């Protein structure tokens, strides 16, 4: 029975390492005894300003031993607009910011100080929790979010959907108008049905070769 338990633990560790979450990874380093990750809610669009304000308050109020890290969860996304491809940082949870701080405990002076610094930061509307009590994120959830942030291949965001009419702006079929038949995000390709010699013909194109009508 003990051998089976050790084998299961070993498999779990191997799986975690394969996913980039093993010992020494950023996700593992983010989980430390005596510290927890809390979620704070901000005014819409104020996430960056809240991060800047809070980091400034941590310095000026000498709270570096109470609050350790402020993170806005983002992931890279390739946006295609006006025939140009650019990489942008998309917020995973708009309106929320993660804060790593000491474990908040009731009737504890340091906990009260840490809570005060965060809660009274301009732009912060409150902690996420049960009632008035902040509830920390579970370690697996923290690891999942941090792992999502450091995925190497950025996602592609396209401005059209299947069934939508588009214009081809580059290639042999330039200026043809067709209907989107299929979108392949992994390859960055779109299949467009164009009318050619009186019949619909599927044409595979790069995302940059088409634009919405």
C-alpha cells in the first residue's frame, strides 16, 4: 500500500514537471509557507494604475515584509488589425489583481496593517472573499494562473468568424469577396469560399490576407 502511494506521488511529480510546474519552477517558487495569494477587485480599466499605486504604497509605508508581489494576470495574444500583426498583452481577469502577502489572520496586528495598505490603495474596491473576510487562492489555482501567463506560444485573435463576409487584400485573389468557411488558429490560416468561374471555391489564406467588410 505504501509502495503504491509513493508511485502515485512520483507520477504526479513527473506530470507536474512536464507541465513546467515542478521544483524550482516559477509556479513552485510562488508558493511559500506563511504567504498566500489574494485577489483584489479594481475599478474597470484601473488594473495597471492599482498595481503602480500599491507598489508605491508598499515602499513608502515600509510594508515589504507584509506584501511581497503584485501581479496582473496577462497572456500574449496576436492581434490582426488593418492588415498588420502585433502582439498585445491581454488581461486574463479584467478588473482583478493578484497580491501575494502574509496569511491574513483575525486579531493580528500585521494582518491588519497588510489589509489596510492594500484595501486603501486608490482604485481598489475590495478583496475577493466570503463576506468581509478575504479568502486566499488555493495553491493549484495560483500555479495554473502563473503557468498560463508564461505559455510561450501566444494566442491569435482574429476579427472575423465563420460565415462572415471578408475581402481578400493580398495574393492571386486580391479584391475578391468571399465567406469564411474555416479558421485554423494553430496554423494562422483561414479558408474562404470565393465565387470563381460561377462556382464556390475554397481558398486557404493567411490571416493577414483578408479583412472584414
